[in-house]
């Protein structure tokens, strides 16, 4: 009897943890489901309180978002966000991989202090650096320039990318690197053909997180861009006007702008899970 009781306790505990996990997942999913449902309602039904669950579905919100009603087209803003996010992510990976290699596989002196310095740069409030960056962009003629956002997003995401990839690259077997070096491979070849394939899950996880941070960034894009380099989050804030908040249109726009991040996360979910757990256990 006691043996059976002891064996059933872990099962009950696992079932309880699983139930809590499902409940937490549902709580986090409900706002997204609510936004998606509201986006298919008319403005009249979306503004009702309490909500009209049985209201008829319509695509008017999406038509207005894509400019069929005479409004501005979202495509330039979406393209700007893609250029800034993808471009900065590629540059971050190119810079973070050799830096993480130096801090993990070939550690420099006091490498923990170096890592702390990288992380300490994220402790500065973004607002504190907004005015100097604005004055710099104004004096150099880079206001409303998408490449300024690429540089800013690269500098913002590089510390966290180096920190993450350092733990990932620490799991790469040194013997494999030594064997490649004995065969005459130079550092660029070792990074591209030996280290990168082994640490691919960690690189994918880092790339996805950098992409999400860049795609969702609003403050710098709002202050430093205007018409030419306007990004998708800035375009979304334009729906809040003096005429009021058009809830269905905003929900439709929010869902469309969130789709690239959701698609990237879904496509890289296997690599993301492997990467986030790669450096967890030594």
C-alpha cells in the first residue's frame, strides 16, 4: 500500500503542474484570442459593453488597415520594420558569434567582468539616452533614416546576444575545435563550419529574441523617424486619433503586425526550445 501511495504522488504532482501550466497558457492566450475575435467585428459591435459575442463577422477592419478606405498603406512601414529587424539581427549575430567564442571557448582574462559589462549596458534606461541620440542623429542628418534604426537596434541587442551565445558556445566540445585547427582551419572557417552548426539551436534562439526586440521597439522609432523610415509599431499608434479609438481597426492592425513574430516563433520553435535549454545544464 505504501509503495503504491508513494508511486502515485509524483503522478499527481505532475498532473497538477501540467494543469497549472495549461491554465497559465490559457490566461496568456485569451488576450490574443480576444484581439483576433474583435478584429473580425464591426466598429459598432466592437465598442459594445458587454461585448457582443454573437456579432456578425466582417473584414472591414482589415480592409481599412490595408488602405482600401483611402487611408495610408501599411506596406512601407512593414517593410521598414522588416529591414530594421532582419538587418540588425544579422549584424548582431555576425558580431556576437566571435565575441562569444572569445569569452567561452577561448576565454580572455576576467571574462566574467566582461560579461557583466555587456549586461550592465542594458541597465541604462532607454529614455536617458534618447536626447543624446536624437541630437546626434539631427546633427549628422540621419533623422528619419532606417539605417539609423539598424545601428541602434544592433547596439541594443548585442549585449544580450553575447550573453546568451556565451553560454551556448560553452557547450561546444573543445576537442572538435582543436581537431579542426590541427587540420589547418583558420578562425573564420572554424566559426562558420564547426562552431555555428553545433551551436545552431542557440544561434536560432538568439536571433529570434533579437528579431522580436527589434520588431516591437517603439520609443526610438517614434522619436527618430517620420514618414520615410516609419516602422509598423509607429504606424499602429497612428490609429489613435482625436476622433477616437477605432477598436476593430486597431485589433486588425495589431494582429497583422504580430503575425511576423508569431510566424518566426512557430517556424523556429524546435530550435528555440533546444537553444534555450542548451546552456541550462553544465
